[in-house]
C-alpha cells in the first residue's frame, strides 16, 4: 500500500509540468486527494463494510468533483489531471500509470448486472471529456482523444478519436502522451478535401462560359431573352426576342 501511494504521488511530477514542489502537489491536487480517498474506501469495501465506503466516496466527490466507486479497481500510479467531472463506475478496472483528464466517464450502457464498466490496460491516456462505455477493453499504451465516445474494445498501442470512436493510429510512430495536437483529425481531412474539390470545380466553370450545342459554339448571352413557343400568347405573332409583359417574371432561359 505504501508503494502504491508513493507511485500515485511521484507520477504527478512526471505527467504534469505545472507540478513545482511536493507541498503544492500534496495540498492542491484534487486528483491525488480523490485517488487516496478512493484507496481507503476500496480497502474498507474489500472488508465488506457497508455504507461507510460509499460515504467516503461521496465526501471525495464533494471536495474534489471526482466520483470513484469504492468497488472499482485502480492500479498504482494512476493520475487524474484536474479531474472535475470524472466518473469511474463500480466494476471498472484501471491499469497502472493511467492518465485521465477532466470530464472523463468510465461508465456502463444500461442496467445490466455483473461486469458492466470498461477495463483499461497500463499506460492508457484518456483525453478530456471522453466517454468509455460498457464492458469493453482498452489495450495498454492506447490513447483516447478528447471528446471521443468509445463503445467497442480497442487493441493495444492504438489511438482512437471521434463519435463513435474509431482507430486512427496503430503501432505507428510514437507520439508523446501529453501532446494532444498530434492526434489525427479524419473529419477535418475529409472536409478539407471536399472544399478543395469545390474550389477546383468553380475554377473549371469560370473557364467555360461558352456552351457547345450541336457542334456549334453559342454565346449564352444570345439565349437570355429566348422563350418557348408555348409561352407566347396565341393572338400574338411571335417576333424574334419578343418579351411578353405577362411573362416577365419567368426565369431566364426557361424551357431551353
């Protein structure tokens, strides 16, 4: 237990560049307070003590904004950065040296009994606001992008982004666990590709202002005032480029 508490404390200096000295970390890091209170509540829960473990969990939630059920299993060196809004369910299993940011939920998907919360491997990073739901497994060394919703298991050494979560990086170039700017953006890539295609089509349209008709080139200006024969009143003999007043509102080139 002492080694586990020491690992919880030391990992903060490795993961958080804002950590300056031991006193500041000890007094001002709610993630550390929540983890330590959870470990005490979990120990009491393992002794089958009723009510009191949940009371400790509620007290930790009140003071830190982090809710960890005493029945969850969290390995040593877990770090909850900032932590407000983090929820970890009763049957969740969290590996060693996992990094969790604010707003993360390790929750269930319904009222099923038994194992209903996620299992996280070692060295997993879960970005701010991500939701990992159901009895699924997140492999070791995987990363979940901020705001993602993951409902399917993820193999080790993967990066997952999006809603629903999709694997966009697997066994590739190693990216720093704290460098979220290097997480791929597949939606953005598709949107940029579509914008480029639209711009290309607009340029092509501007280069073709003349229209070929029956192997002849006719200037579109010549067709502007032409009207179909059935739109000319029967008591009026049609004249070239005649514009009946009652049909002024008809769209230009209609019927051609």
